[in-house]
C-alpha cells in the first residue's frame, strides 16, 4: 500500500531554537513554589487559587515552556514589593 502526500500534509517546520544562555537566564520557580515564597515573605494569606488566577490573568509574569509554567525570580520579587507596599492586584 502506498501513501500519497497531500500538499501541506508533511511535517510542520520546527521553530528556530532560541539562543538562550542558561548562565544569564533568571532562576525560575514553579507556581506552587512561587506562591509559597510570596506567602512567607509577605505574611499574607493568599490562596493558591487566587495566585493561579493572577498567573492566568497576567497579573503575575510567567513563562510557559511546553506544558509547564514558571515564574521568574525577578518577577516574584517585584510582586512581593508590590504586596508589601499595599498595592491591590
């Protein structure tokens, strides 16, 4: 049995790989760990569901790598400062 190829049915081209230097990339945290650090450093009682909602709404900067989501440390530090200053998100 032979297969016929339709136009556009071939493999999709891969996106070019980003030229990232791991040594200069900021450390990343999982949302669960970022939420724990936020609660400990601010003393606030922020529910995990609220933190995940902030991530999905873009109120917390996040990076998606495949199916995984990560929070950069600098973004978490900024969020901690905003919470300590009393800013509402």
